[in-house]
């Protein structure tokens, strides 16, 4: 895991100072019961950020060379995305590589005409375990979230997502944060 930046530490400290001790105890109990292991500032960022950057992890725990900014929704404590079945996120799951690293925030495209940008690496990150989701109700919730998050773009994608999911050309992936 990377070290938190000064800004992230200050945000975390401010949240901690504003949170009663009882709430911290409750969060510890929630984590013990299987709730999200993420710190409140990261969860808050997941609720407001337009993008996450996802990188599948190899069997040895190292990052693959595939990174990318993607649309997502934070649903039930999972980062949920839809992607074509032949894209790297889906292919890595099919190959049994279910761990990924997720960065939260908008840092532009990682791959440009002049090379690659690692700006996303300054964002809060966490490791997660991915799994395929075949539930049409989850797709409906994802698309409802996309309607709110990406109102200008979803019109061009909604039908492709729905038809692709129905045909198997697109898959839903839920990334559950792993404890640090």
C-alpha cells in the first residue's frame, strides 16, 4: 500500500476529530461484521468521484500493465462496473485473477498520445477482490446511478449496456475492498 499524502492525512484527522468515539466503535463493529474496511474519507470520495482507476493484480500481487479510468457506482460497499466480456478486467477474472487495485478520483486519462500518466497514483487506493455479478437488478441499479453521475453520456451507452449484458457481451464486476 502507498503512504497517504499530507492532504489525505489531514482530511482523515479532521473526520476523526469530528466523529464521536461511539461512532468509531460502531465502525469497528461493522468491519468485524463484514462491512467496508475503507476509511470514511475514502468511502465519501467513492460516493462523489466520477471515476476509479482499476488495475488487475497478478498472482504474485504485482500490478498488471493494464490500468484505466472507468465509470463506476458505489453499490452496497462494492465498486461496480460494466465492461465488455473480452476486456482486461473481465479476462483477468476469467483467468482466476480476482484481485485488483483501485484508485479513486478524476486524474484524467492514464494513456495519452504522448505516453502514460501516473497522476491517478496520487489518489487514495485500496486492494479489492472482483467477482462477476449476473443479477439484472444490479444492472438496473448501476444504470440508475449512471443516469445521475453521467447524464450527458448515458444516453449513448444505456442500450449498449442493457443489450450487451443480456447477450453476455458485457459483464458486471463488483470489486469488494479488502482489509488493509
